[in-house]
């Protein structure tokens, strides 16, 4: 197994609107789609579509949404043997509004069955975690569950990537210490460090703080401005820019980046991390030019061959 992702499986209910509703306002739309999401599932599918052998550790409900989520993962070549089914709560749902003009999005998340993913589930998945090359976690599920997954991975010398989303104020230092790669976006980094990231000097200041908390490698994604990479062996962070594109829908772009980055780290170890980040930025840029979440993630054969040389 190349990559194991521990996280949420969601159903995305996506409405495309001219503007986001103000409090008390009803906005009509004639465009709606139902798709698959959850940061964990998104990142897993993004890596799988590039050719990585991936597995998911998650929990869904007994409802039809749960069955559809499992079938979707299988169709994307994801191993679902460590996804458990519960009748206690429904499969997670995420109503999403997408601004048709800017591509920006607003999301409300009902965790549902995801909230029942436990440390016991992680222990039951220890064999597949131990056999993998890299484990990805987020903060959508129970914090103790994510921490247990990261700790078990480290016990077996498996590389860890933490996408601290959604950001949690006062995140325990243990999370920083067990993350080989710590990868928030700009707004998540702001919440975690406690000061606004108004310019690149402040973004750099955030990486210094995260290093002090125990992080070895930090990648702060900056949307259309690319990403800032900082490592404990290089005192000068590197700003990796991406080519400008016309964004249609930014939902899932960060997950596309994380999944792509994991793919390059595991499947192209000959690349240095800066080049892996650069290529992951390029693939995330492709994803924002298409509507939908997982449906916007490109398959390997849809991408330029030079991204895999």
C-alpha cells in the first residue's frame, strides 16, 4: 500500500449561486449537483487518480448515501476494507454554495457517522497503516482519532502528513510533533498561529512558530499564489508560485494539492520536495478549472506527461 488516508467520507450537496445569501435572504438557483466529498475521501481519490495505491480508514452510515460513497471510492480504485458501517448516525453531508462569478465557496458540514470514527477503528487498521509508505490525516474527525493514526504511523516508521483542517484553536503540540509534513492553508495557519497573515513576511513568521511547536516540514498553501515551503534544515522558506488560471470552482482544490503531494512523495521519491510541491500546485490548478469536488480531480492520463517524468 502506498498511501492510507484517515478521515471523513461525505456527500456534497452543491448549489451554484450568483451571490452568497445574507442572513434572512433566500437565493434561488437552477444549478445543483450531488457529489462525493469529505476531506479525507477527496485526498484519497486525488492520489488514487494519479496512480497511487490508496486505502481509506473511515465510517459511513447504513443509508443509501453510505452505499454510494463506498461504491464511488471503489470506482476510483480506493481500498475500502477499513471503512466501517454504522446504524447509529447517517452518512456525513456537506451543503455547499459556489459563487458562479468568483468560484469561491461556502460550506456547512454535518459530520454524522464520521464523528463515530474512533481510536479502536484506528487500532483495527494498524496492519494496513504499518504496511503503507505515507499516512494522511485531517482534523474533521475526532482529534484523538487523528492523533492515534499519526502516532501509530510513526511507531511503524511511516511518513505522516497532517492537513489541519478545519483548524482548531489551541491544537495540542503533539500534532505538530508527529507530523512529518504539516500543511495548512492560509486561513487555517492564521487561526493556528493567532495573528493575521497579511503578507509573505507574516506567512514566513507563521512557519517559524510552527517549527518551534515541533514541525519538521511546513507547507502553507496560498491559493492562486501557490505555496510556501519551509523545512527544519533550510532557514529560508521557498515561495513556490503556480501558473494563473481562470478558476471556475475552488471546492476541493486544497485536497487535490494534498493528494497530489502525497502521490509525488511516495511514487516519485527522486524528486526533491520543492519540485513535488510545484507539481502538486500545477495539478490543483487544473482542478479549479472544472466544477465539482472529486469530479474536478484529474486522472493521470488527462495531465501533461512532463508532470510524471
